[in-house]
């Protein structure tokens, strides 16, 4: 009796998981930084470029992202809340940072690479990938180009960040991101797992952006401030989230053509390099004025993916509240204002 073949989607997912596991294993064996994030990301990217048929993990992969929101929320304690007003000075730079990005990115994509208005605008916006794809689709932009440009931006910045952090601060990015599950306790883990699902679905129902991270973060913060939870998600949960986040970035290159590599990926790489230089300018300004320590400013003003920056912040022991508050403000401002400004620019003839 022969086994029935897996349906196409599940076969691709099985291949993707195998590729991601190999990448994680290789990075772990070589003691490379962020092995469970960078390993799957790199392996899936290579497999995609080699024409392997990969697939994202769907809702399950999204659920694992909730663990990052839980980690942030569980870190919010009454003592931390009292420190939030001290962040106002550096938060004031976020709107200026977005304005500088728009003034640099839009002309690059529109004039240098020749993308149409909606594609150029939403490619330049440092918002969440899914949100920019939704807005880009509604405006008539090129979804494939937007996906590749943003994926390349995240890939390049997330690859660059650990290297720079190790060089500047000798940060160990191979260490465990928390306590083992055996130290946290089964009851706390069950509460965290349920809170992740409930927070995600509630935020999704309310139409919040970044629902899989923002919803669990808010719910975990409430549970932390009321004493229901008293531990962050254990290392095993963070490692699982890392693997699936890395995988999801790599699979976006599935089916890529030479033309897309030359134009879309090339544009994304150049943009990531210019963004990194712009970010370093803001980071230097903030650290020199004493508004934030170097590591926190670095992670708060690097426009990588929100989930990826949270992973690196957890691994380095950075102030999660500081890092996340800056990324959330950036995302809120982009999501609220990008569609409005896009219409104004189009109305004025670009």
C-alpha cells in the first residue's frame, strides 16, 4: 500500500521546514550570530534562488510571532511604566526620521528605478510589510515588487545589525534569549500560549496593524501589571518564533526571476544601504545628545522588520520597552499618514 502524496501546499511547506532546519543547524554548528533567525533566512533565500518551491507556514507561522509580543508585554512592569516619559526626547525624532526616509526613498524608486507612483511611495515607506502591501494594492502598485523590495530591506538590515553590534559592543548573539521552559513553569507557559492566541485574534478583530505582535503585547502587559504572569516566554518559545520569522523572509524570494533580482532586489539593496547610513546619522545624534544609550538607539532607529528587531533586542538584553515604543510610533505614523500623503502627492502630479 503506497502512501498518498502530500497536497502541493503541504509538500512545499515540508520542504521549507527541512531547508530552514538545515540552515539553523549549520549556523548553530558554526557558532554564527542569531542561528535560529539568520540560518533559516539564509537557507530559504538560497533555496528560493535555486528555484526550490517553498511556502510560508500560514496561520501557524503567524501565531508563533505572538511569542515576541508576549516577550515585550511581559517585560512591562510598574517600574518600567514610570520610565516611559524619559523616552519623549528620542521619540520626538521619529517623525523627522520618517520624513527624511520619504524624501530620500521616494525619488530613488520613482526617478532612478522608474517605478510607478504607488509602488515607489509604498516601497519607500518604512512600515510593516503586510500593511504596505495592502495599501500598495489598493493604490494600484506592483505587489511583487513591493514584496521583494521590503523583504530585501529587512534581510539586509537584519543581516547587518548583528555584525555591527558584535563589532561595536561585543554582543554575544548566540546566547539563550531567556530562561529554559523548565524554569518558567507549566502554568505560566499555558497562560502565555493562550494569551498569545487571544491577544492576536482580538487585535485582528479590531483591525489593528501588526495584530500578531501588538495584540499579545498589550494583553501580556496587562497580565504582567496585574501580577498574573511574572515571567517572559522561555527560550524555546523565542527560538521557535525566530525560526519561523527567518523562514518567512526567505520564502518571499520563491520564483524570483533574473529581472526581479536586477531591478527589485537591486533597488532594495541600494535602499537598505542608504537607510542604514541615514539611521546611523540619527543614532549618532541621539547618543551624542544623551537621549539614549548606544544599543537601544541603534535598535530603535534601524528600520528593519518590527519582529526581527524585537528578536535582536531580546537576544542582546536591550530595553524592550524603549526599542518597541520607537518602532510602534514609526509604524503608527506611517500607517496613518502614508495613504493621505500618497494621494496628495499624486494630486499634485507626483
